[in-house]
């Protein structure tokens, strides 16, 4: 592996890939990490487990970005109001999504170029979240849904002429096509 760097971020393995959560101190990285873990426990997401909280290491291997916890913080997560808690964790995971909290480029309908980021030479899907917006819903949506084709595939390719086809986004890549939460549209 190459490109080893330590960053101020949290990460949670959701299904087959990790969500890397970045943002300034106090922006809610630990909270979002714990919310994703809880969503995995309730079945709203595939099983989710902590990779690291507050500080993680990033490495590249080929065209993949890997995240692992800082050794001193492995298995620890901050829960505001309760302090530092011990939590099950994984030693490493491939990053499949980056969430940037308190992002200056966050918009209601972000342009396509804002929805990817290159880290250590690896291009990864990204969600920029405003400082005044709760991040859990857009992150869960990115992990469990597909992008509406309404702006790309209006009635043109639909036999019924209503343009209700969907195209895949990161959902099948991140949680795996075998997940019960992902079901590819099989036509009209």
C-alpha cells in the first residue's frame, strides 16, 4: 500500500465499503458514525461497524482507498453527553463514499463535479453536507437508493412513456447487489 496519511475523520463500514466522514471539529463526525451503526442494527442499512472515530489512516492500493483506525483510538467512539465509549470495530475497509460535513460547496442540487472527490489519486463518490443540515438522511439515501433518471431518461426509453426507469449509483457498489435493500429495476 502507498500514500499512507493520518486524517481527522471518522469511518464506518456499511455493507462492503466504508463511509469516510470528514469535517471540522464539532461538525458531527462521531454522531453520524454512530447513527450509521445504529441504522445498521435496525436494518435500515446493511450491517454497519465502526472503522475509526476522530482520527483514521488512509492508504492506497492500486485504484482503491483503504481506511483503518488510529491504533490508540481503535474501538473507541465519542458519544456526546456520555463521553468515550468502546465499540466493536474492523481493522480496515475500502472507502466507497466520502461525506464532507460543513462543506462550503454544499447545495440543494449539487453539480455532478461536487459529487466525486479524488483522494490519494482515487476517485470516490462524495456527498457535501451543509453545516445546518442533518446528514443521516442523504447518506442513507445514497447508500440505499438509485438515482432518478427523470433528468436524463425522460420517457424516451420507457415502453409506457412515463420515464420511470432508474439507473444505478453508488448503492449497489457500496452495499452489494445481493443486499435486500438493493433491487435493480427490472423494467416496466
